[in-house]
């Protein structure tokens, strides 16, 4: 459906009318007949001119029709008529790159030193009348539109000016909704294998596409073996995993990395035969071309805002498949991640999806919820309430990966500074020492300890940070335990509301004494009271071990040293998202902790003092100051909203969306993985660099959770804030006056209007 007419800032300046036809998806815009025939000629034919002059978007009646040059003073001089340009796609692209792309990166950004103006002929004058297109934003949009036109095979196009000066907020949101999600969607089947098998992280000599199928999945194994025969050009290697997946086995296949099979559904093909199709999912983007654990949760929030229910549901189904066949929600579905999980968000994710399933399918929906709930309970007990992740002394949980050796997915030189002292002591090169260590020809307990903690950091999702450096496997982080509190509350409420206060599963062995398995066939009937009690106990332990009354915020707890940490992390606000902070503690955090983390561009990961001194031998880490990440922002907004701090939610949300929008406007539509939210740049000097910045002409994917944060965040923007955001107005100019006069009620009312329905709908309590 075409969107309602709106206005946009021309080059982030004056407003100009935009017709609904100018803000539709590229597929609708360019695959309609909104183009000029590649066979047109210029001459003095007496035949009528192209119908595209009289009817916007209409094709030429005849590809051989001559395009008559019109006289001066033609129709396009009328001020009320939206301007449209007649463009030779390839020639204009060549000209704009030659003139404006002075740094040669195939983008038009604020760093380019060109004149920042190009002259285009108007369509209604057959190109005779000229008009200047000015400024970085409009020129970069022109470059993007030319690239899209080429995608649809257009040699000439009639391009609406409204697509060049479109409000950047509307443009980015539209690109995410119609293009980025599709660009990030993958399937593991005959049609999708070639794309998903590509692994930019694979540093082994064996780069042939390979898929690993879980033990016992015979039908799936036969399907991929058939694909291998039907598509010999793929050179696909199909392997079946053993029944028991040990760290030793995982290390043994590190030189043969491959994609791990996910859920499949049966369908009838065009020939009437039954076959399998992969359940689709979204990848983060860039070098991360697989389904990740906690990325998928945040991506699903964005998908639900954009109405992509089936895709979000499919991601839950794939998580259930991973728990059933790999024993955990994986860090990602590559073979080298088999021993590693990521922060747990499944229960909230499944409830968000369940709330939106069609009410007419109540029986099927409840069956789906029962299957996903069973998987979540299994994950809770067998992963998070079992050693080595569970610490019986505190009753809290930790991140821990049972892998062996050096994580193979890292860049080739990532661990050189760690290995070098040991290699020098043996008189070996770093490469030689690494090989001997990985093959157990050299045993070094100190390195074993280092990599134990390094794998745990990667499991935490916060890879890497000095907060967890060389200690992560011993740390009961406040964020993990807040997430598990949320699991316990969600499971209790699901059992109470949807399953008449009794839900039966197999007995899953764990270190929770109430559920120790007494036999392999024993089943357990779960009640809401048991799960509410687990939540109450965990809440008490979080407060006992992690709350610092003097400093007014939560800290991590070192279970080995038995001391509370001192690193000031924005993850203290996870407790508000999860609801485990009481009202008094939440108020303390808003007055003492929030000022520590709120900076120009949003919420920073940690404080500068906690990060410590940076030197050549102690470089910046990407999850420390001054970097900001989408997950932290989203969880904080929701947490602030839960406790009635809507003004703070809006303000911090605006800061983050401003950062994204400014990058989008200044850097050719760039939507990166992360930002330096203090210096306000995506060009970061830090490990791994930045993902989502390396593209030509037009961004195709953005970055998964960054896309989601923008779509979710728009739900917190009232009309005034959205206007300011569209004008890329600095946060200090938007909130200087408001901070002095804002009146906030602890019941959740504020002087500003409440967010639009999209946010309240997305984060409402699940239905009874």
C-alpha cells in the first residue's frame, strides 16, 4: 500500500512535497513502468511524446517512439508540480563518481571534497530544463537510486526528486523494512545453501561448502545428500555429527568448518512431490553470515515492528531445533561454535511472537507454545543451571564454553600478542607455536586458562572488554542473571496463564536440587509457584552479591575471588528490563548510574575510568568506553519504560537514533555494527574494526540489531522528536529546555505524549 504524502527536508533543509509514489520500495518503484525506454531517440517526430510526461510512472507506448524535444517554458516550471528528472543511469553514475567521489570508495560522504552539486534535466522538458541537485545527502541518495535502477535493468529512468530529498528518518525506516531485512535473510536448503555456506571467517585451507547434520536426522541427511548430487557445481560436503558432541570432536573438525543444519519444513513442489525447505532466519550481516544467538532476539524485535511475523517465528523455531539437536542455543550455527552458547533471550522472544499469532489458530498456537516452552525449560536446566556455568556457592550463573584451543573464527593475528611471549621462550614463530599448541604438542596451562576465559567472553556476547578480560569464566555477571530471572518469571507466567498452572516435561538433570533427575524416563510437572520461587531466590542473590548500595548500581561478582567487581557497566540496566530491581534500586540507578553512561550519542558500554589506561600494549576493546551498542540501548529503553521513566527513555532513545541518522545522512546510508558514541563516529580504531561500512553505491543490509534498534526506537519518538530527528537536530538543542521543565510521574505519565502504539504494542504483557 502506498504511504500517505508527507514532507521531507531537501538536503536536510527546506521542506518539499513528496507524493506517495516516491517513497515506495525499490521493487515497486523500479519494476513498475517508471522508466524511459533504452531505445528512445531525440528528434522532431510529429508523434506524441512519451506517456511518462503526462502520466507519472507510465511507460512509453512504443519502444521505438521518438522522444520529441519540447520548447522552453514547458510544464515543469509550475511550482506546485513535483519535480522529476530524466536520467541516463550509467552516464550519471559515471559523472557523479568522477566528480564527487574524491576518496574513491564508491560512496558520496561528507569526507569527499567534490563541489557537491550535479545538474540534471527535468523529465517534463525532455531534459532541456536543468536543475541542480546539491549536498552530500541528496547526491548520495542519487547514487543509491542509480544503483537500484541498475538492479532492475534500467538504462534510463524518470526519477522523482522526492526520492532524493526524502526525510532521512522515513528513508532509512523504509530501506530497513523493504530491503535490509530481505538482504539479511537466509535459508539452508537447495536454493539458499550457496549463500549461507559462504564463511568470511574461515581461515582454513579447506574452503569447500560443508554442512553438518545432527545425529538421528536421517531425512534431513538424505535431503542434503540429494542436493549434493543435483547441484554438483556446489561441491557440497555433507557430514553427520556423532551422537555425543565433545570439545575434542569440535576441535578435530576446526580444519573442516561448516554450516550446521537448522529446522526444515515439508512442502509440495511444483511437480507434486514432497520435499523439504529450510526455515528462514536473519543473519547480522558482513562477516557474520550465520544465525547468531542474542543478535536474533534483537532482530526479531525489529521484524515484529515491521510486520515480519513469520520470519520472527522461524527464528524461534530454529532456536528450538538447536536446543533439541545441539543441546543449546548456539553462539551461531557454524561447527566451531558447537560448545558455545550466548545470552539467553528465548522466553521473551517466543512470547513476543506468540502474542501476534492469529487468534483463529488458537489450538495450533498453544501447541507451538508448548514445544517452545519445553525447549526453554530444557535450556534453563541443562545449560544455565548445570556446571560449569552454575555456581553452587552463590546460586548464580556464569558464562563458560567447554572448547579446547584457540577460537578458530578470529582474525589471523588476533592472539599474536598473547602467543608471542610463549613462542619466544620456545624459540618458535607465533605460527609454529600456535599450531603445536592447538594440536596438543605443546601443553601450556597458562594459555589454557586464558582461552577458557576468552571463550567465555565470546559466549557473553561482549567480546571483548576489560570488564571480563582473563576472568570471565569466574564471573557471575549481573546481565546474565537478570536474563535468567526473566526466564523464571516468563516460564512461571506461561504455566500459570496458558497451561492451567501445570506443565509437564521430561526431567532434565541440573544442579537445582528441586529437579534432580531420579531416572531417565521420569517426567516432571512444573507449577508456576515453583518458578516464581526460583525467580524470588535469584532476585535475592543478585541483590546480595551484585548490588552496591554506596554506588547505587549493580556490579558483577567474581565467584573465584568471592568479591564484587568494580567495573561500571551499562548492563546494570538489564535489571530494569528484567524487572528484578525493586522501585528504590531503580530510582537510585536513574539518579546515580544513568549520568555515568548517558553521552551525546546514547548510552556508552562502560565508563572511561573503568576501562583504564590505554597503551600500545593495552589497546581499546570494542565493548568498553567510548563505544555504544544497540542491545544496551534497546534493553535500557524498555527498562526505563517499565519503571515509568518515559522522559529518560525518550531522551536516550533520541540520542541513539540521532547517531544512526547522522551517519546515514553523512555517509551514504551507512548503518554500521556499532558507534563511538562519544566522538560520534562509526570509524572506530578498535579490534575487528566495524561491520556494515564496506559497500559500494548503496547499503544492502545495514546491520541486524542496528536495523532493529532504529525501528523499535521510532516507537518512542513522539511527533516533535521525530521532526527533530528528521532534521538531524543535535540532542543538546532538543533537550536543553526540556530537561529543566519536564515533569515525570513515577506512574509512567510525562509532560510529553506517550509513544505511538507500535512500542506499547510490541512490549505489552503477553495475552491471556
